[in-house]
C-alpha cells in the first residue's frame, strides 16, 4: 500500500537556522532517504518553498480564481512530503517515527486511495 | 433444566462464533463492514435452517462458507458495475482452522485498540466486531444516541480499511504497549454497567478478557485483568441487596461465587509467575485480599493498604488514592484516613463522589456528625448510580436519627 507523509511544521522554528544547521539538516534527511531506499520502500519525496510563496487556484465556482498565498493561513504549514510503499499502517507509522521531520513538526500519514474508487 | 429451543441453541452457537468469523472474513481485505454484512446474511440463513435440520457438525465452518459465498456474489455484482477483470479476493478464502481462528480474533482486538483509532471508540468497536453487539445496545450503555454511536462505529471501520491497519498480533517488542490499549478497552467495557443496569456489558467484558487470557497466556497483565474482573464478577449476587449497595467488607460471603474466585486466584498466581508486575495484577491482588474473608472471616486491612501503596506508585489514579484513604481509616484509624484524603492533590477531587463518601465515613467515626452529614449530602449530590445513592441516603438517614 502506498502512503504519503505530509510534513507540517512552523516556519518560524527554522528562521534562525545557520547555513551549517541547514547542511546538517540535509545530511539527516539524506540518511533517511537512504534508509528508505535501502529498505526498498522509497517512492518519492519533495521539499517545498514556504507556504507564503504559494499560489492557490480553483475553478470551483465555475470560473478560474487565483489567490496569492496558501488556501488556509495556519501556523503549521505543509513543508514537504514523502511517499513510501509498505504493507500496512504499522509499517508506515514505524517509518514516520524515524522521519527527521517528526522531531520538530507533525507528520500526517495518509494511505493512497488510488484503486479504491 | 429445560432444553433450550433449537432457535435459542442456533443463536448461541452463531453468537459464540461471531468474532472469529468477522476476523477471518475481514483479515485479508481489512473490510469489517463487508464482513459483517456477509455474516449477517449467513446468520439469517442459519437461524432459518438450523432449527429445522439441526445444527451442523461444524457450525462455524457452515457460517463461514455461507458468508464467503455471499461475498463472492457481492463481488460479482460490484464487478459488473465497475467492469474489471480482477478476480474477487474472496474466491480464494482462508481455510477454516481452529487455531488460526483464535489468533485472528486476538488480531481483531488489536485492530480495535490500534493507536490510530480514537481511544473513545475502541471499547464500542470491540464490543461490536468481536462480540456482535448491536450498535443500539452499545449506544444505550454509553449514554449516546444510537445514530451517533452507529456513525462513530462506521467511521472507525472505514478508517481501519482505508488506512490499512493490519490484522495481525503485534510483534513481541511492541506488545506490552499495544496490549495495554487492548486491556484498557476491555476494562472500559467492564466498568460501563458493572453495578447498575443488566450487567450485560460486564458479562461481555469478562468474556473478552477470558479470550485474551487464553490467547495471550504470556501477558501477565492480560491474566491480571481477567483475574480482576473474575474476582469482582464472583461478588455479583452479593453486591446489591434490595436495590441498595452493599460494600465489599459487609457483603454476605455465602453469596460469593467460590468457584470463580478460586479460578481467578489461580490466574493471578500464573500472572505473578511471569514476573511483570502491572496495575491489573495489583488491582486483582487487592480483590483477592477481599475474597480471602470468605475463608478467614476478616479483612486484612494492612495488606490492602500496602497493595494500594504499590498501585499508587505504579498507576496513580484518584480512585486508588481515595480507596487507600478508606483502607487506612480501617487499618490505623479515621483520623489518619481523613488526613490522607485531605492530602490528595487532584483537581477533580471536589467532584469525586467516593472522596466525600469516605470523608463522611471517617467523620462519623470521629464523632463529627454535623460535618459527616454535610459530606454525605455532597456525596449524594454527586452520585450517578442508584444502588450507591440509596446506600449513601441510608447512611445519612441513620446519622440524622442519631443527631436528633
């Protein structure tokens, strides 16, 4: 089953990070990606620019509307994701626990609904 | 004794098989709702056929076959709608193996108490999927509307399927934590109506814990919980007299179920031999001290006080703290009991009924009758079950008589 980890954090927590801190962060994430690959469960990942750079678009009311900014203003925002392929939620939870993002933010685990509908 | 009617026997057999069959049907797809639907059809067929033709030699296998066929039919029907070449999953159904079925029922209990499932719905979910209780009956016991309960149960089952919660018994290293959640859900079922109402749920909870003790014989706390519930169940007939609560030390030991008590004691011994102490074993040990009165004729308050000390260190709760004060009041004296009560540092102590009842009891023995009457009145105003309320009212009435 494919699971996506949505990584939520408060950008303010990263405001004071030095270039050395960032380099260390990258290393930590690199190791995590390596572990996922080695286990053969890695599907995809990305790291996103801050939510205040987002562009939100909708055709919901019949016409195109574009908004400068995220669809909802919240303190904790989506900062990136991991997609992995593991047998069940227990395995997904075990990987999420190991994800570096869990240390300073929250990880929402969602199963893929592709094929269910 | 009257022979049960074929209808009643069919119902009993079908019910006893329920949880196993749900577990077997749902374990592969994770779809509890589909399993329940298929089973309910199989039950209808059984209740129609069995009373006429007799109960089949392997009733569970019979029910499983009918339910599986029904699922295949359903899958075919669905397939026609979606148009796909895929072979329905249930064509290759698991074979019926008794030992396997036991494991699957345990797995189902772990699914119901999974950390990804809201703690408040774990007990109702377990009652429904493992024992087949109707949502309506569960709702009544939990004092919520049937539609709200049904909705929450459906939501939980949908989550189990869509989130991919596995139907497995967790690995040994994850077991203590996961087992704790299962035990809590079972104990939750026990506490719902143990004193008032029909006691149906407490009976079901006892059944659930017996399953656990059978299937997880290495879990000291599973054995401990089963012993605990067993000790309390053994006093069922002595607990309430003419609608009034009878406190354990005053109960008529002749009304206790000695057989159940000794089985519970044996379980507790087995649990303690596993060398993993836990709250349920300590609580069971407390009940075993009470149970010993049927042999010794008296209550060992010192032993109770020590056990409560241990329980408070391991698993501090307001209930245990108040009980410890009550026990110390008997062991050392009411002044000491009162002192302990006043020292309890819990935000909800003011609205905790038992605290006021114990306080009243201590004050009576200290001769402070006016204060005692006030404490009883406060306890009565906080009391939510009828037998306890009547008991408190009787105490207050006796006190007023003494005062006038």
